C-alpha cells in the first residue's frame, strides 16, 4: 500500500517544497537527479538518516507527463528495485555465510 507525496527541493519552483516533516515521514525518497538526493541529505541529515534515497537519473528535458518520461521513470524505478533486491539478498547471503564480517 503506497501513499506517495510529490515535492520539490528547488523551493522557488516547488508547489510543495521538501521539508523536514516530509523527509521524516517518507519510507523511501525518489528523486530525478543526483543533486536533489544530495540536497535532501545535506539539508535534512537527521531526517534522511537511514532512509533510502533513490536517484532515477532522469534527464530534465521532457515536458510534464510526457508518455516517454512516464516510461523512462517506470523503467528506472523498476531497475532500481531490482538492484536494491539484489543487494539485500547479497547482505542476507553475507550474514548467513559470515562474509564481510
């Protein structure tokens, strides 16, 4: 069950600006570009600590809700999910085998 919120880190442009309450509330934070992830971690270090901040690396050259943009985001998020699952499985395997201890 998901309860997403959309917010922006560029406060001068964001309809809903990112703030400490939103970062603290989020289970997962998804951004389009790396500078946005960096901004969240720098401005809200306490609230972002231990949170997964996923950067989709979406180029900023699409009109809003462009069908190609939607496809790109879905694929990038799916790829990130596969990557996260693989690394979680590696961590489980390491804890079972005692590697990386």
